[in-house]
């Protein structure tokens, strides 16, 4: 079995376990879901950019109406302005939930949390989560760092569950 197939099997098991630990994941989601001023969106407002453009902002705070080719050419818009805001991903998660796509909604919420994590750290974590790269303690330390440094509660739960699955399947680095 190659590494790619192994990662897919482990991820499938982690995702299956999410259903059995939904209360933990749901409570983490409710704690860390970005605020949308109490206004939920549904599939009726999708696509958000057409139906509720006034609610779309970039991570830098720019409104959707501020994005234009002239803004790019003039330098008024930078690469940083094109980063997605956690609130936008939360709205996308709400749309997914309104259509019964709860797994997609959970994935969008995990992504929303990770916006706060620097790209270099994300790459370190990605590499550390590959089979045989980390001990269980190291994976739990990554989860603790995400939770306490970046307030990524949903991702912390996810990584702890992955560590437990790696342990069961013998995919941890030897201590």
C-alpha cells in the first residue's frame, strides 16, 4: 500500500469517527465559528457574491465592491486583500448545512480557523501529520499549539482524533 492510499484510508477513518464524536466537534464549532452578526444564510442566498455581496469581505476587510482590475493595476489591492475571511467561509458552511451537507460545512469551518495560522506553520503541520512523521505526543502538541496559539479548536479536535487513529493503525513515528 503506497502512502497516498494509506493517507486516504486514515482520513476516511478519521472522518467516520467525526460522526461518533459529533458532540465534541459540534461544541468546538459553536465556540469557534466566526460571527455573522447573528444573520444566518441559506442556499436561497447562494451564490453569496450575487445575492448578499454587501456581506462579503476579504480577510483584510475590503468589501467585494472594492475588487476591480483597476484596483490591482493601481496597487490599491494586494495579494493579502485576496485572502478569504473566516466569516465568508462560515457563511459558506451555513449554506452547506442548509442543504444537508454537514461534512462540507465542517470542512469549511476547519478551513476558516486555519486562516489565522501562518502558511509556513501550516506546511510544517501538514508534513508532521503524514504517516510515520510524528509521535502521538508530537501530534497532540500540534493540536495544543493550534488550539492555544491560534484558537483552532475544531482542528485541534480533528488532529487529536487523527493521532488516535494513527496509534490504532500503527502509523506513528517510533518514540
